[in-house]
C-alpha cells in the first residue's frame, strides 16, 4: 500500500510587506535582502492566526482533493508557532473544519515539519488503521522574530499549506529519508519557557529566533543534496529522472547550491520565497500548492521534496504525482 497526495491548498495573510517597506523601519535595503536571499516580499499576519490559516488551507486542500471533513481520519500540523501550548493547532483545525472523528496533534520539526508529518501519515496509513489524512505546515513566525535584528527578521513570513494524503494501492510516495542532528541544534534556536516554580526566579523576557546564518547555510548545502541523492536512489531512480525539486524555501542561494551539487538545472527548482519569504514548515506545502494550481504537476511525474532547518532536522521524499 502506498500513500498519495490527492489535493493541496494554501493560505497567506492579507498584508504584504515588501523589502522597501522594511527599509522604512530598519537599516536594510531591497538590494541587500534580494541579492543575498532572493526574497522580495512576505505576508505578515495581523488578525490571522496559525490555526485560522491552517483551516483555510485545509479547506482548499479538501476541495482540491474532492473529500469532505467527514473523510478525514488524521490531522497533523507541523509548526513551531501554534497559537497555544494547548490545545494543539491541529485540534483547533479539527474543530474549525468539523472533522469530527479525526485524531489530531502537532509536531515540532521546524522547517522539516511538513515533511515529518507526511512521513508519519504515510507510516500510519500503511497500517490500514487510517485511510485519509490532512497534513499541514503552518507558521506565524512574525511573532517570534526580534524586529530589531535585521539579520533574521527580514528572512521570514507567515502562512499555511496543506495536503490531503490517502492510502493508495498504486503507490505515490516512492521513498523517503529523514534525520536529526541535535548536537548542532543551537545554530538555529528560539528559547522559550524556563523553569518557573517557587524555587526558581524566571526572567519574563520574551525570547526570539537566533540564527548563525553561515552555519545553517553550510548544513543545508551539504545535508540536503546528500539526503535527496539517497532518496532518489532508494526510489530506484536517477537524479535526472526527477521532474521537479520542491524544496523548503529558505534562501535562493541554498536552492542554487543544491541544484549545482546535484548537477540539475535550476529550472527544476520552483521558487516561492520571492513573494513568501521563509515560512518554515509551511514552505513546502505552499510551494506544492502553487505548482499544483499552476498545472505544473502531471500524473506520473516524479517530484522530490525536501525540508531542512531547526533541530537540526532534515527530510526528503520522492513522489510519483
Ligand atoms: N540589511 C542590511 N545589512 C544587513 C542585514 C540586512 N537585513 N542583515 C545583516 N546585514 C549586514 C551585517 O550587519 C553585516 O555587516 P558588517 O559586514 O558591516 O558586519 C553584513 O550585512 C554581512 O552579514 P552576514 O550575517 O555575514 O551576512 P551573510 O552574507 O552571511 O548573509 C544570510 C546572511 C543571508 C542569512 C546568509 O548567512 C544565509 O544565506 N544563510 C542561510 C541561512 C538561512 O537562509 N536561514 C534561514 C532560516 S533557516 C532555515 O530555514 C533552514
């Protein structure tokens, strides 16, 4: 039994913030941001919430798949910016869409969150316990940015992407790889809750994302091509057989470096970071939805996906569309 993506959906907040808009509130420029990252604008949440955007994206994915909320057995949301510690974002999505009998929970694998959710859903669908799953990557990263740190806040955006996946005898997900390197985890971190009890004095200071950009870059350009190569081979294919590489959208230079290492044309690497920025777990499903709605994905095509980021974590998959 295989697992197939049968529908996609996405949701971006209504407010677009360009690089020039940021240059009005901090010492930066469109030239610096766009040449180093490829990012030109991002959407930032005002009234929107992680759960609300997730539910919108889920509704579009279900419509695209031709299923209803009653068909959904399992909801997994990959996020580091759920609206609450509890209830989980996935539980709120279950309520918002009315997927009454679905089991729902969140996972935190940062920018690999959607990919890890896909692999978990795949494993559970294989058992036959569940038939149809909704997997979502969703973030409101703007709430964990230090808006006085121009080296990180310009990179990120808010949004959600979703996919409906279903057990399918004809396959779909051909192979996958995933991994974690906790030893290097601190190169991209967002410390949050400290001990807080009668024995410990706790700082009430808000904590934001800290990143060693050059270390993250080195990690991405070595680990991602290695993982993709491994997964393509496990699928019984060559890198040249892959029609598209839909990768986490962190930085155009990372996409270019991965293409170069794999000796694949950059044209096979679709881009959404120019208008979305980096939306962590939401990047891959939003990109996939854009590709799907633009008609780029035809039945039988081979598509490689990869997520990588905080943890450090990485994951790749090869799908037959
Ligand atoms: N605008 C203008 N100048 C800036 C900005 C900004 N927004 N941010 C930093 N600078 C300045 C710095 O102060 C520094 O100035 P100095 O030389 O006078 O000290 C100069 O630009 C260079 O700063 P670096 O941090 O060395 O910039 P670098 O060339 O490394 O580029 C970047 C930073 C784009 C983040 C790069 O390290 C990178 O691509 N890293 C990959 C990591 C990544 O993409 N992370 C995204 C999140 S992680 C993930 O999703 C996997």
